[in-house]
C-alpha cells in the first residue's frame, strides 16, 4: 500500500518537474503603451507561473499527508490481503513517524528563503518538488531496510527539502504577477495546499483499500 501511494505521487512530481522546466523559456508578456504604462494580456506567462505554483504546492502537500493514510493500512491487523506487510508499531512510534516531516520542515524556512534569494524561485521549486518525490519513492524501501527509524530519517530529509517551497512561491508571485492581480492569483496558487491534501486523502484511502 505504501509503495503504491508513493509511486503514484512520485510520478505526479516528475510531471510537475517537467512542466517547471518547460516554462523557463517564457518571458513576461507585457505590452508597453507609454513610458510607465503597461497592458497585461488576459492569459500570459504569469498565469502559467501561477498554475505551476498551484500544482507544485498540491504535489508537495500530497507528499506530506499521504503517509497519514498509508500508515493505517501498514498497521492494519485486520487486513485480509496477505500481500500487505504489517508493522507492529506503538502509538509513540507512530507519532514519531507522522511528525518527523515537520522536524526538518521547520528548520529550513529561513535558510530556504535565503537559498531562493540566491538561486531564484524556479530552480528551488523544481528541486524541492523533484527531490522530495525521489525520497517519497524510497519510502517503502526505507521501512523494509531500517524500520521506522530510517523512515523517520527520510521524512526529516523531505521536510528539509520542502522548506523552500513557500519562499519559492512568494518570489515567483512578486516577480511575475502585477500588484493589482497579486491577491487573486496568489489565492489561486495557495489553493493548491487544501487541494493537494484533499486529493491525497481520497487517493491514498482508495489505494489502501484496493488489492494492489
């Protein structure tokens, strides 16, 4: 179950990474009218950026919460599927596993913003989503090789990597979106947070109850 969940979301992350690379050739599509006056197109590069930020945040949050559902199937003593490996973890161990992501995530908020300032928002968002996806793909292997301790270490690394996600989004919004559109387009971008959480909960639960 854990392998299926993380593989699906890792594939999604790879797709988002591909989109992020493809948009690097885009330029701000503003048409100069006067010395200090610009007219923005109805759909331009800024909207592409916002869609990518939305998808990046969706995938990032899906990776955060999918384990919350998967761990139920991993510890299900009543499972009728003999192919599901069962782990006898205590409630204390379970709390360590579920909170370990945020141990790393809270550490890299400020360092992540400094990294975004140096490298730019596009490359940091790309690396954050792609590297986190790779680690998500390794989740089943980490549990098999090192039990919950190695899983906690992997989740801490995921949190460290995703620390630059929001600073990247803030930077891209400030550079690509005009001030008068920043509130509405920013709201659209950050809707990716609940969307990714909702999608992960629904899909993870469906996979957990399936036979693969």
